[in-house]
């Protein structure tokens, strides 16, 4: 009997370790894919405008989602009228706002700095999830917010000092990217729990792509037909690996866990983004980048520290 109990305990521990390894393996994989996506965007910058880059990326991703629609696109339950405003908000924040701001911002600042600015996303996610999803967090979050703000100020002044005031719009757009990221991550949670991660990913992608159509202009075709091989490699990486696979993986993780805790995946995105910017693009790393980036990463880390919240709360899935 005791041997059987020990065997059950051992199997439970092994299962827990395997589950933990699977979770963190997914987080590292997504962080690597999204970190290098900033490098791919920088490669595309001289080839297409930010708007055309967004259009091309999502036209290809949208085509892939159309292929996946008959297989994985059926929601668990029928979509109701009350779900439509949230679905439209998530689609706009995910596809339109996030990708336009990130493309415009990276045209001004480097790939490494852009990933650090987007690392503000977890802080926004914690705040929004507490307000709208009623997720409860410990007092550590207040220290994290202060550190993140301090880190962003260091990056802000360091960049302005090095490049001049012309980079200020790019920095602000980077902060807007982080806010857009947090918005679609937080507001998607009830949809994911109700309809399933794969269905939500596909429908958000298709609706968001349709929202981009009014931005289509005559320059789109002329720029696309002139893309070199390196451009097509970069855009296929962005469309299929970073967008289709990346968002399915990301929304699946949000569906399975709390929104704030999933923000740990942004821990490594700046690391991979900076390393990729240095190795592939030859970008430089300044003292301001190191100090500001380290401060922000510590802040992001604090948002994932397990603390006992003052009151237990439940996620509002309405």
C-alpha cells in the first residue's frame, strides 16, 4: 500500500515537472519568436512603409487563418450579440493599433529599444486585468509600476540625448504599442474562456485584417513587387511564425492562466530582441539601454512574484 502511494506521489511530481517544463518551454519559444520579430520588422523598414508592412503581414496571415477557419474556427458556443463589441475591440487593438504603432515606432528607434518599450506591456496588463477582470494582485505591483516608470524615463532621456528630440514620437508610439498589447490580451480573456483560443485567434485575425482594408493604397502593389528575397523571408517569418503560430500559442496560454502571470513571457522578449538587434542589425547598446532595460525587466519580474493578495478575487468572464 505504501509502495503504491509512493508511486502515485512520484507520478504526480513527474507530471507537475513535465507540465511546468511544457509551460516554460512555450514561454521561451514565444519570447524568442517575438523577440526576433522586431529584427524582421527593422529589416523590412527600408523596403515598405509602416502601413504597407502591416497590410502585407496581415494579408498573408489572414490567408493562413482562412485556411484554418474550417478546421479550427468553430467557437465552442455560438457568438452572441453582446460579445461583438469586445470582439471588435480586441481585433482593433491586436491587429490595427498594435502593428501600426510598432511599425511606426521601430522606424524611429532601434529593434532593441523597441522591445524594451514594449516590455511596459506587463505593467499595463496587470493594471487593466485588475480593473476589468477583477484579478487581484499583491502590493509588490506598486513597486513594479514605479520601477517600470523609472526604467522608461531612463530609456526616454537616454535616447533623446543620443539622437535628439526627433525620436520622441517613436518612443511614445512604442509606449502606445505596449498599451495596445495589454488591451487585447486583457479583453480577450473572457472570449478565450468562452469560445476557445484557436477560434478567437482566427476570428480576431480575420476581423482585424478587414479593418485594415481602408488603408490600402496604390503604393502597396509597387512596393510588394519590388521586395527582395530577404524581404520575403522577413515578411513570411512575421506573418506565419510570429503572427499565426505566435498568436495561437499566446492566446492558448492566456486561456489557461491569469493574464498578469502570462506577462512573464515578456521577460525574455527584450533579451532576444536586443541580442538579435546587435548580432543581425549591428545595433549598439548604450549604458542608458542597459540600466533602463534592467530596471524595466526587474519591474516586469516583480509582477510575476508569487505574493499573497489582500483579498481573493475571481475573474469576471462576462
